[in-house]
C-alpha cells in the first residue's frame, strides 16, 4: 500500500464519483479505478458499493476513510515538522554562557527576541565558566557559547559582542572608598589581599587581572579563591579582600560592597559569541543574528 492509494481512495470517497475524483486528482478515470481495485484486493475488503448509477461507501470503506485521513494528516504533520526543523523553527538550542552574560541588557533582549521568533524551539541555557563553554562547544554538548576571551582551538570561531569596563570591588569600610568615587588605579590596591577566581577555573579574567597588575608594577596576592562571582562579592563584603570584576556585576547589590571604576588603560573585558567553525544550523544562525542585532 502506498500513500497515493490512500489519497485516491479519499478523493473517490469524498466525491462518490470516479470521474469527478479523477478530475480532482489530475489523472484519468481508468487508472483511478484500477488503483482502487488494487487497494481493495490488498485489504481484502470492498470499500465501495458500485452500481451503474451511483457509488457509495461500504461499511468497511466508511471506517477505513477515517483511518486513511488520520494517516495522511500524520504524514503531512511529519513533513511539516521536517521542514520547520530545517528552517530552525523546531528543536532545541543549547547555549552555554559565562556568569555575567545575563547581566548585560543586550543578551536578555536577544533571548527574548529569539523566544518570540522561534516559540517552538526549546532554549536550553546553562551557566558555566568560559573554559567550560569552549570545551562544551568542542565536544558538541552545546550549540553556542557566550564567554570571556580565552585561547580557542581551531575548530571554534568567535565574534566580539561587546566590551565592558572592569570595576574594583571594595568593602564599603575600605580606606580607598571615600576618595575614589570617580575611580581608582589598580596600583592603589597593590598591597591588598585579593578575592578572585582560581587560576584553573577558566573564567577568562584571571590572566587579564595578572596582565593589568603586571602593567601596574605588582603581582596581586590572591588570598582567597572562589569559583562564583556572587561568592567573591560576598567575601569582599565580609572583609576578606578586594576584587576586580566586569561592570555588569554592579547589578548585584550586596550590603557592605561598593564598586569603583578602574582607570587603568585596557581595564575592560570583552564578551565573545563562540560557535563551531562548521556551517551552522538555521537555528544557530537565527540566534546569532539576534545577538548581533541586540549588541
């Protein structure tokens, strides 16, 4: 049995006339009659009661008609699913993002716009370090990454979405606070204990802090390590040291913490959009375009 047999049968069942059904199908009547007869032989059931004057559905034909319509409807649905998936309108998009990414307004705007444009796509968002973003792209567990700059393998490509300034994170009772409302230099914190990400965490900010400190003439003493920015800010609030973070973290208002602009040249951090070098899917391309537009 082929799908065309079902379509031929439904056409005859709806017209109850072989000539009109053949005309609607764009074929001649004799082949149509032959196909219906072949279908009946395969089923072992008479689908139509035929006389010289009229054609009527048999009881078997009446029951078969409902099932045939459901089969063709499911086939059409399957075809539509395949077409929409090819266009990136269905499926799942896995996005890995570094901690501070959602605090920049352009990224939530792009996510909202994507949900509006592709309501049937499940957006799977996972927070991870920048190194984890790169590793997950390589092993295929995510489709797109938002991360801080890190060396990337040749299989990945990056586009800079935006840059944001770095800020000093200080306890509100720190002696530097009163005179630094307009900003301070990293050298002003040269003798302070730092609270920061571990070297191996892969945040993308560790090497940047080291480079900025080296340019300022000192090596930062990292007295306390933490793997989450929220924890770092909390430890600064507890008086365990100072820190440096992207300005977007200023949205985290915690008692006992103030933020001050860093005045050093190059005291800013980029956010990259990273994807595999291979030709992206339509779904990935749609998300990338919205991110670029929002940025």
